[in-house]
C-alpha cells in the first residue's frame, strides 16, 4: 500500500473505475440512495411516503452542484489543469455517469487550440512570479 501511495502521490487517477468516470464514488453513492428508495417503495403505506424521494434527490443535488463534484473539479483544474494528459482525461471521461460526457467538457478547447499557459484551466501562472523590482 505504501509503495503504491508513493508512486501515485500527487497524480490524478485514471485506472479502474476512474477510467470511465471521474467521480465513480459519488455515482455509487447516488445509486445507493435511489436504490434504497426503489426497494422500499412497494412497502409504503401512504402516498406521503413517496415524498422520501426528496432525500436521495437532495443528496444527488448536493453532490453534483454544491459540495462534492464542483469542489473536486475546481481543485483538479487548479492542480493539473496545465497538463495535457489531465485536460484530455477531463474531455474524454464522464464527470459522474460512466460514458456520459457533458457538453461543457466536450466543448473545452484542446491543447492544440489553446496554449498551455493556464488560460483554459483558470490557473494564472503569472500569480506565482515574483514582482519585478521598480526602478527608482
């Protein structure tokens, strides 16, 4: 385990489930909660019980739009956005559902169309440069 962690430390994962989805763990979590709803639905005794669909829906919305995926996607772009391999991985791999890429990901410029200077990733390489001394 330690050997593997040293080998991949600081790298993004592209093997296993991550080869078909950038966030397979979140996809599994969403499927789990909807699956529990579907399994329990035949035993609901009132129509009000069907409102429990709001729980997996709220979980999915939180993961997809607020706390999970947006934060990790932003951190990934900040960290690896200038690497052509990562940009290709983002374009070719579905964000959540395996095999489904979003239009925004497909419509991002390729490394041939945009120079790797941080503009496509939102990363500003000039921010890390030391300020130039002023002549007095």
